[in-house]
C-alpha cells in the first residue's frame, strides 16, 4: 500500500483507528474477500464518526482516488447480501 488514509485531525485517536479499520475492510473486500457482517459493522462505526453524507462522499472519494477501491460500490453490494455472505469485489 503506497497511500495514506484520509483522516480528519479533529477525530479522537479511537475514531481515527476505527475509520482506518473501515478502509482496511474495503481493501480486504477487493484483495481477499470479507464477511458481509464484518464489513457492515465497520461501516456502521464509520457512520457514527462521519454521519454527514457529504462528508462521507468527500472522505470516501479521497480514499477511492488514492487506492482505486470504491467504498460506495462495496457497501451497495453488501447491503444487497445476506448475513454470513462473503463480499468479493473486482477492481
């Protein structure tokens, strides 16, 4: 990985860790596959930290620009799946 995660310096250390964890779950969905529930739990925590839709789009857009991984497409696919399903994205 040759990029930095987008973070807000006003977040607490725990919030930064949780946001980074969410982006790492997105990476796993592309690189290896991930359990839907694990991804959605990380997304729910991310939304507690970033409740604004516009802020989410900004941060996730920065992440996609740097990594090539779409949080939007990954979460949309996950929402359409059942608990226990594995999410595997193609780049």
